[in-house]
């Protein structure tokens, strides 16, 4: 799970989304201390119907469409893999 959270943190850092990056990095530190208390809050955040849609880029110029689609696709990939990892960890730790 730390590999997935590291990828998420790096992606959010690149996009300048500091609060999501910080949450992912904090979760990694907690995992390293065998503390899984973060799982429920991040699981809810990454759930397919939650906050991820707020991070999609929807306002762009036509010439930016390719780059925007690539960023949005990467976000979807990161969100889906993170949610899957959190879902697995939630099942294992509850």
C-alpha cells in the first residue's frame, strides 16, 4: 500500500494539490508505525463517488485538451489503485 500512496503523493505534488499530498504522506508514516487509523478517512475520500471529481480539470482551452486528458486519466488511475489498496487494507484491518 505504501507504493500506491507514494505514487498518489507524487502525483498530487506535481499538480500542486498540497493537502492531498500531505494526507498521503501522513498515511505512509502511519503505516511505517503500524498505525492503520487513517484507512477509514482516506477510504471515504478516494471512494469513486467522493472528492476525486473535484480534482478533475474541466476548464481548459481546446489546445490543452490532450494534456488535460492525460492528467485526468492519471488521476483516475491513481485514485482507483489507491482506493483498491485502501479497500483491501480496510478489509484486512477491521
